[in-house]
């Protein structure tokens, strides 16, 4: 059985293979993009048993996605193949304003997931099930799936990352996100996301809105992250990193934090493990980059506050 089972949509992703305005680009690289599968890949890279559960189309994109995620050592046996719906895809454009993303996922295979999916999963022995606020936005059946997941009796820890995607909620009611988060055990939320969704951004404000989860992690970008657990509040500054691209860092952080949590690490080391894993994503254009040397990770987990503050993750470390 996997230690961590991640549930959510992964799509084929296309990025420009040449410079220039998007309308003039003729060559594109195909890769893979999905928040929950990112977490599964990072968890597997950290040495835990990981599984990814989703649905893909009976097409070349679905085959390529499943094969790519499996190369990280992730169990993909729970991925369903939908013969009627296609695999979703998205295009990441690069221009002077950044990297805008265009989704083509309406009616995708993953949007057809529903509560019946849970009946096919053997969850006894799974330690953590990780999902996000992306899934309930995909369709009514996906919302029903999430509702069933968070409210059914469970023997595992349920981890939920808000992962706010405003375009997905343009014709849906995002108020369900608070209910899903409240019914989870570990909740990750970006301070910037909380401001957009709930009009709160300070850790104490978010905790007041979400008093139910045992563990609340507020990600505060380049500043750091705050853990609110029981009556304790702990802030851990982020590492200095030579950033190549920030996409995927939140998923990597969640994986590092969950890894350290399952290892029984202290609250500070759990936050540090999140930052260390996030650094691997920040240093690459890919969502899952090369791991930091284990000896470096071990040293930084036990480093003094002064040593942590002085650390700087560069390309030479990867």
C-alpha cells in the first residue's frame, strides 16, 4: 500500500520550444502538469511509497502522462482510462508579462470522476490521501467525489491544498472550498489565495476562518510559511533560492512537509523540509526538478537559525 495517495487531474502541458510571441511560435515541447501528481512524484523522490489516482482519455496524451509519472516511481495502477472523454491539456505561453496559461480541460476524462471512484480504491493502510481545491471545480461529479471523500469515515490523514484557480470557478460557487478544507486534517493555503477567496491573509485570520483542521500551513511566498497546530504558531523563513520559475513550488512544499510529518519530525523541521523541497522546483522550468543532495538536506534540517538564514540554494547544489 502507498504511504501517500494523491488524487486529482493531470494534463498534457505544452510550452514553447523557441522564443518569440506565442502567436509566432511553431514548435512546442509536450510535458506533464498536475498539482496532485506533482506531490506524488516529489513524495516518491523523497523515498515514500506514492500513488496517483485520476482518469485520462484513451489517447496518446493519457498514455504519455501515465508513463511519465510512473518513471518517478509512482504507482499509477489506480488511473482509469475513459474511452469517451479526452485527456485534458493546457498551454503555457511565454511573453513579457510572464507565463499565462490557457486550459483545455472542459469535458476531460478527469472531469468525469465521481464518488464511485472511491469504491474502487483500497485505502486501508494508506497513511495520507492528498487532494486539492482544483478537483471540485472540474464538474458536479468531481464535487460529489470530494464531498464523499472528506465526509466518509477514514483511517488515513486527509491533506487538502486550496490551490485556487479562479478560471475554474467562474461559473461555480467557491464557498464549498471552506467546507472541504474544514473537513480535512492537514490544510495548505497560500496567504495570497486566502485573500482572493476569503478576504483574509494573516495566519491568525485564516485560522479563525478554519478552526477545524488539526494542522494548518499558511504559505507566504518568498517570505516563508507559518504552521498553526494546536495552540502553537510557528513561522519558518524560506530559503534564499536563485529562482528560475515559481510554478510547482507549492506542490513541492506540500510533499516535503508531508514527508517530514510522516517521519515524525519536529514542527520546525517539517516546515524546513517543505522549503527545501520547494527549492528543487524553484530551480527548474519543470514542476519536479532534481533533488537536493541528501547530506545537504539533512544538514539544513538541523541547522541553526543563523545557518538557515545564511543559506543560498544555487544551481550548483542540484
